[in-house]
């Protein structure tokens, strides 16, 4: 029985960066997040795939102890995303998004997923995210991600969902847009006023901010010299964070801070390779090593 349910896109990604190119490789927010989480806990992925989805990819997830019972064939074609990054690798430029089976997908959660105590809702339509959350029996902790498109087009539904979840994840631009302020500290505080116990604002290579009722914590980005492909960094962070919290069984300030370090360590590996390449060869000692380096970096 999975301990953490991960809902989001499962994709064929086509990516170009100044350092290389990949065509129709396995990607999607739910894939990055569940693979990252699998280093800590038993995750169960829920999403839609097309008849064109290779069996080896489902097998790859299964071999990582990720339940794929919630991965259902929902039509002919799997979701496809094509994008590129410029020299600074700061943000993805989308060339095309083909929703295919993800369009309006309202998946039914397998019985074995419903009792899972943890859930991560990766970026999709807030109605789809709510549909999955509503099927969970009584999760101890729910984590929500979103993107600028939903903030612009479905703000009311998104705000209603934010009232129901425990941790809100945003990147800096989304935080400014959603809470109508240029200041991230003000944005983080405003997020908490809607109900989540914590808000985490991701600042890409510049690190992450955590807001809770009592404290603000700031973690720098891991000082990386090799960044080949930033795709999946945000979702790897979220999966690592959620997976660690599921394993720790705690959600106090200390556990949240540690979870952020683990999420950042995994995301720093993700971007070193193309697509899922680096995550696939990653080991627990690798993660532990970067966790220790983070400890040294923030000590003063
Ligand atoms: P990130 O962690 O933000 O880099 O997310 C990268 C993943 O998001 C890619 O693997 C894409 O397949 C997926 N993606 C891109 N656009 C969308 C979208 N509109 N809805 C859901 N997933 C998306």
C-alpha cells in the first residue's frame, strides 16, 4: 500500500538546452516527483497515459518500488511537452504542450491509495487536483504545486483548494503573481493567511524559502558547476520533500527544514543530467553526501 500518492502529468518530453537535446523521453511532473520520493518511501503514482506509453517506462517506475496501479490508459496519446532553455537556464520556454489524455482527466484512485497518509498534487488544473484530494480518506499531509497558467485562468478555484491543503509550493514568479506583491516575504505570509501550515517558495538556483506561522527559513541553492537540463528540478524537489516527510512521520519545523535539504539535494542531481538520466543512477549515499555538504554550507 503506498504511503505517498503522487498525482500529476506523465509525459513524453522533448527538451533542448545549450548543452544537448532529447527527443520524446520519459518525463512529467508525477514521474520526477515519484522517482525522487522513491528514495525515501513507497509512492503510488496516479495519472493517465496513452496506448503509446512504452511498457518499459511503467516497468522502470515499478522497479523503483513505485505503485503503478493508478497509471491508467486513458486514450491514444500520452501528454507531450516540448521546451527549451536559454544560456542562463533560468526558465523553460514552452514550444508546445499537447494535453492529450491529461485533458480533463478525472482519475479514480485505486482503493489501496485512498488510505495513504501523504499526497502530493503536482501542477494540473485545480479541479483535477481537488478531485484526487477528495478521494483520499483522511491524509495527514497534503502538498500542492501549481503554475502561472492556473493563477491567471483559474484563480478562484485555486484559492479554494489552497484553503484545504497543508503545504503550498510556488516558485518566486508564481508567488508574486498569486499574492499580488513584488515582495516574497509578504507573499509567503499572505499564503499562510489562507490556511496552509507552510508555504515554500522556490527561487531556482538561488535556493528555497520556508514560511511557517513561527519562522522563516532560507536554504541556499547547492553550488553546482554543471547544469545540463533544469527540467524536473521543481518536481524532484517536491518529491524528495514529500518522500522524506512520509518517511520521517513528522511535520514540525525541524522535519520541514530537513525535507527541504533532501529535496534540494535530489533536485541538484536531477539538473546535472538530461531528463531522468541522473536520477536513474542516483544512490542513497549520493544523496546523503550532498545533505552533509548542505550542512557545512549553512553553518556559521
Ligand atoms: P518542472 O519541475 O517545473 O521543471 O516540471 C517539468 C515537467 O513538467 C516536465 O517533465 C513536463 O512534462 C511537465 N509539464 C510541462 N508543462 C506542463 C503542464 N502544462 N501541465 C503539467 N505538466 C507539465
